[in-house]
C-alpha cells in the first residue's frame, strides 16, 4: 500500500509538470538563478544587493536575484535542469533566464515532493505502527493543494518540507530504536539542509531540540550526559557545518573571504527584518489555517476558458485539521500537572503581553524560546510520542510566524502540513477505536470518518484543475472560487 500512495504522488506531481510552460510566480527568481548557478555564476557584487529582492539583469545577466536565501534550493533546481533531452546546454535565455523546459526546472521540486510524501509515510508508520493509518497520512499530504503546487513549481518550500520530514523521521527512529550516532548525524544533516534552503529551517532545528530535551529528561540519569553530548554534536554542530559547506562555491568565488560572507548574511538579515512592501497575495499567519488568502502562481483567462495555479491547501483537509490539532492538544493538556499548568499559563501571558505591547522581535522571540524550553523540561516528557511530535512539529513550524510582521504568504506553512495530516489521522484512529455498547454509535462514528476522507478526495478531484493549470470553462472556475478572497 505505501508504494501505491507514493506512486500516486509521483503521478500527480509529474503529470503535465511542464504546464504552464512559462515561468510562474517566484520561478522568475529561482529558475533563473538556478541557471546562473549552473553556468558557474556564484559571485555577487555589492551593488547587486537590493532591498526589493530584485537585481538588474541588464547589468548582471548572470546575477543571483534570490540572494536573500541560502543557495542549496537553487543548487537542487539547477541539478534537476540536467534532466531532459537537451540537458539545458544553452545559456542564452529567450524566456528571460531559464533556458530550459518547464519540466526541467521543476523536476527537482517534484522529486522533493515525492520524497516528502514517502518520508512522511515512514514517520507515520513509526508513530502508528500500522501501514493503513500511515498511508492515510501520506494520502492526505499527496492530495493537499499546498504541497502539490509547491512540488510543481521551481521554488524553495518543497525542499524545506522534504528536509524537515527527513529530520523528524530519522530522529524519531533513533528515539525508538535506541541511541545511534548514525541516525542522530543523519538528523543533523537533514536539519542543515533545511537551514541551507531557507532560514525558516531554523524552526525545525528548534523543534528537534525541544524533542531532544523531552526525550533526554525521560532517559536514565546515567545516560543523559552521553545523550546531551550526542545531541549537541549532531543537532547543533553538524547542521552548522552543512550550512557552511553549502557556501563553499560563494567563498571560492571571493577568495575565501569570510568577511564577504558575513556581510552578505548581515544584508540578508536586514532584508528580512525590514521588508515592508505591498503584495496582492500577502496574508497574516492567523489566516493560514482558514485558507483565507491563497497565492496565485499563475492565472490566464482566454476565450476557451481559464487556467490557474492557485497555491492553496485542500480545504476539507485543512478545515478538519483545526479541530484535530485542538483534540491533540487537549489530549496533551491532560498530562499537565498543576504546577506545569501554572507555568503554561504564565508563559502564554508573557508571550501575549510581548506581542500586544510591541516588544522588539528579538525580545519576543527570546521569551517564546524560554517558554518552549521550560515546557520541554516539565511537560513534554509526560506526553506520548505521537501527540508530542505532532504538536511540537506543528507548533514550531507555524506559531512563530504569528510573531512576524513582515509580508508573509500561505506557502510558508507548507512544512507544517504533514503534521496536520498526522493530527487528523491520530484523532481519527482514536475515534475509530472508541468503545461503545451501541453498534449504531460505532457505525455512525466510523461512517463520519469515512465520509470525511471521501470529501477530501472529492475536494482534491474538484480543485486539481486549478492546482495544475488545466484549461477549464470559466463558469467552472468561478464556481470553484466560492470564497471571494481566493481570487
């Protein structure tokens, strides 16, 4: 069954991957920059840095416009461009810089999406110990529009999802199978890959460190020191080393001047902290679970109909995930002692006050991290593994965005989607197995769960055309855009 789900994911991610044929949304940065990396342009001149994330291609035809992110994602996109009949040999760019077919510049993203689904299934099997439930988790991820559209675009977020899920799978496996330097090191390499793709990968490092704290507190005292050393090396030193390794081409182009690398990182930090521009598809993090403002990657209306690539999740799945996350959190709260409940309440109040008063982001983040670490010491060790991993993964990858005031987009939440699926399936599994004397009650509950999954699949079938730029009648398209803010 796992092979069926992964095969299905491969089909929907790769089928008509070259449609639309033109660059869509931020592919104008990443596909073009992948081409620049592919032909060996890794140096950036100081006047190429621009606070609007743009560069003058007339002055720098091989310039790197996505310099505000680490380069690993672009390296992977560039590697994918070698797949295909022409292998992208010609640096001349009639399309503005990509000089490949759309299939080639999106292939690496599709492959990362397939890997993300497969690794999510493996993680879910570790948590549920049943392939049926694990495959349902994989099916929810494979039929989600946010993952699907991310896997069909030459952008960075799907690589981040793959690295994050790889880290969670390896770390969970190490926790269940026993101490292993190999698995811990693999976790660190995956975390380094996430950080070297986007700085948002740091959220995954925080999540894994919180799990490390909880699981270290569970360990025998005689084992704790060895565990702390292993985690320190593998979860902090190795990710930092992998991150630095990705910058070697840049350093080589600058005679290994680390000062240039430090200056670039200072400019990247200033860009992200000070960015304040209007964008028609920007949204606040609190809107994401409700799918209030998706991102249009592509839209074209012609006489024959409409083509659209709308970066939005499967609404049935996403809206069901809200009570599922709440149910998972409620189950975890039942593990709270009175003293821990007081700490939880005080921590939430402190973070809330910091946001309302308008403390600097650094101060608010420090309060939030201290709060999370405290929970990792006194509460997380008491929570069962599945709800713990689900809540830590979802919370660390989503909640920090609520503290950010810079322009944001729905696709920033892509790494949290697998944890939403795990929460849904964990809740469904508990409801499915609830004892009842009344056979009708059992049938009603199970019938509801089957109907919910059926609705997810119906929503997938209905929205697949607007996730993949299929030409459909405009009246059909209008009916699918039943929430005004989706347009």
